[in-house]
């Protein structure tokens, strides 16, 4: 769970997750383009790739290689584990 909190601590990684939650199965090029257009983030492809590696190690992103391309998909399961550990209580 520490990996999940570490992954979520960075605003660029949260923006990547936002983009993947909106549209799954994106390549690195697509993610970089969307981050630049929608969030004004002009990080290098190498920097975004490193962020994706952190997200993948935390289990928040799943990567599938097809031919020459790697497609990235958001996996919310680790977030569900956090919610199960600390469920919201209804207020009276």
C-alpha cells in the first residue's frame, strides 16, 4: 500500500491516472500529448515513462505490449483496497 500512496503523491502521476481513467489503452505518445494539451505538462517522454513505471509498480497501471507499442490501462483495484481498509462511515 505504501507504493500506492507514493504513486499518488505526485501531481503528474495523478494527471496520468486522470487521463487513463478517461480513456484506457493509451501509448506513451498519446499520454504525453494529452498531458501537454489538457494539463500544460511538457515533461519529456522519458520522464513520463518513469512516472508510468512508478504507477505500474503500485499496481495502478497495467501495461500490455502489442507489436511495437505498449498500451497503458488504469487499474483502480489498489484504490478499492484502500477504501476497504478505511471505509467511509455514514453520518447520522
